[in-house]
């Protein structure tokens, strides 16, 4: 495991053949049958006689589990499984819609249409009301706008948490409703 631009990347390494340094292993043969606990040298000899590799598939077990198989084919199958798992993952992006407290009625309708399109495409939306100058004295206008937006999209979106205020901004995060 190492760090790559702020993300933790786990690399699965399998020990093969002479790099397996434990004295005994739990062996699984090339046809899938369990052989049992054997010495590592015997397991390695058995793999070489079949012109295959001895691969340590579970190092956490005591003794470690090793299989006799074609390592390049095994690596290919593992990468295929990882790609399939990655396809099934749902990634959410957060879009931001910025609104002023003195927004016009038509402009608000346009912003709501944008919110609806983002939510229907599966993205989260953060609605932000930004105040400047003397507008800070009338924060209730911002809460009123946020509440109006929430009421318009309540049938397709749900709120993540409650409305929060920080400095000269008021936030509300909306996410698509789960089916």
C-alpha cells in the first residue's frame, strides 16, 4: 500500500514459487482438490512437474494457502474481477448551484431546472445562497429561498442533513432519492 496524489492505492502482490518462504503450506492442486498441509519444497516440486506455478493466494491463513496454477492467467482473471467491481461502483459528483438572496422569480425557476437535471443524472447538488454587504442583515431571505428550492424538488431529491450557515453563505445538499 502506498500513497499516490492523496489517494491510497492498494497493490495486491502474490508470492510465487521460490519467493514463498514459509516451511509449510496448505496446498490446493491445479484441478481444485485440496491436498492438505505439505512442505513448501514438495509443493514447489509438484507445481514444477506440472509446468505450472505455486501461488500464495491467502497469506493470512496459518499455514498460508497456495494453489498450483498458471500465474499469468491468474493475474489476468484478478484484473478482470477488479474491472468488473469498478464498473459496478456508483460514483457521485457534487454540483454547486449559487444563488443570491435577491434573485428574480424567473432566474430561480431556471436554477431549479438545473438542479432537477443534475439530480436526474445521479449527481448530488449543493445549493449555496451567498450574501454580500447589508444583505447579511436579512438571512431569513436566504433560508426562505433554500426552503422554496427544497419544496420544488422534494419529489425527486432528499436532503443530506439540514440547512447550515457559515459566514456569508447558507448551504443545503440535495441527493437523488433512493429507489
